[in-house]
């Protein structure tokens, strides 16, 4: 029997070789271990990319926009009634190729409703849509923060635009600060959220999740603090609409679902009514009047007999 060593260079056919011993070191061949290392490396890379994707999306979705005023400024303004004699002043203009109908609100109070009011009532001056909604199992679910008379019905602040109402005094803006939300709730007010279009005179592109051209609407305010409702005459993109609002001179603007309003209802300062409100979908509404919160909101959460995501 012969033990093989490093020095053994020749082995005859009659030799018996015992493999092993202190001098024997088996050769390591690549196999399953190497493959598992490669698989683990690939999986780690995929996980890192997935984490980066979600973190990046969160950063974009939670990005704070340049603001024209602070949350404290908005809260202070909510204590002041809208100036002027009650009425809506119609204007029109074409800016950067976008034709717009512009309605300036004066001396009005706001409240929310989920049914179209009797706008032959001389105290009602304007009716528009407010928040978006979707249908889940034939039930309407509001998209974004939604407070009615101090009751929180939905909570989500991805949509950075808002309208806040306290004692009928309304303010719009772009801010995700919970301070405004808490103030509205604690004071029995109302609030809805929508996509931000313009903040401090700059476009809010990150919020533009709706593509294509349709009739666009918005609530906007200028540097003087005046409130306006605007609708486009023709179908427009959100980008073109926002650019036109900025060029016109609006500081902040929030989106409102358009829909087909061939002749928007409004009432001028002299009490004359124009147009009518038409809506074939169960949208939440903003009703403007000169009597504030004395009207019934009728905010039931009724089941809707048809499906779809209405935006």
C-alpha cells in the first residue's frame, strides 16, 4: 500500500493508492454554491430597484409645492367673510389659445351638498362640483380628505389642492399641512381635496394624472385674495389650462371635474339667474349663497345603482 504525497510523481499499476492524509486537498469545483450566489445577487439587485421605485414614487407624491401663503395665513383668512355685494360677475378671456369663462365670486358663503338644490331659490348664486369619487360595490367613496360640518368622511392628502370652509367662509390653496385639516374639523367646518393646478404662480405637474383633452374647470384665487370659478370653452389639457391660469394672473388654482355644462347656472349681483346646473352623475357639490350655512346639506351616503370611477 502506498500513500500518495506531494513528492510522488509516478505511480505504477501495482500500487494501491489511498487518497487522503494530511497532504491531500481535494479540488473545489464550481457548482450549486456559485449558482446560488449569482441568484442571490440578482434578487438583491431586483429588491434594491423595487425599493428605489417605491421610495421615489413616495417622494414625488409627498413633495411639498411652493406655496403662496402658510397654513396659518389660510386659517386666519377663514375667519373673514368674502368681500363685496352678493353676486357672481361673469367674465371671459382667451389666454395662450385657451378660451375661458371666468366667474368672480363676491360676498358669498359656501356649503357642501350631495344633491342639486332648488336654484330658483333667490339665495343661491352658484352651484359647482367639488371632490372626485369612485364607486366600490355600488357605494360612493370620496377621493381625498373630505369633511362635512366637522365630520371626517374620508382622509387622504395625496391631492394637494383644497377648499376649506368655516362658518361659510371659503378659502382655496395648495397645502398638505394637517393644521388646516385639524382647524376645519375642530371648528365644525367642511373641506374637500382636489388635484393642484397652480401653486404660488407655478404649475403643479406632479398632480396631473389626467391626460388628454376635455372641458376643464377650476377654482382659483388672485393675489388680492379674490375667488373665481373658471371653465374652458373647448377641451384642453391640464398643462395648457394651468399655463393659461398662470398667464391670466391667478396665484393658486385647484382642479374641479368639468363635465358638460352648456350654460352654467349663476346669479348676478342684481339677482338675475342665468343658465342651469346639469349633472347626470352623483357628484358632491359646492353651493354658494348669501345666507351661509342656513341651508340643508343633505349629505347622505346613498348607494348608487351603476358602477365606474367618476372623475
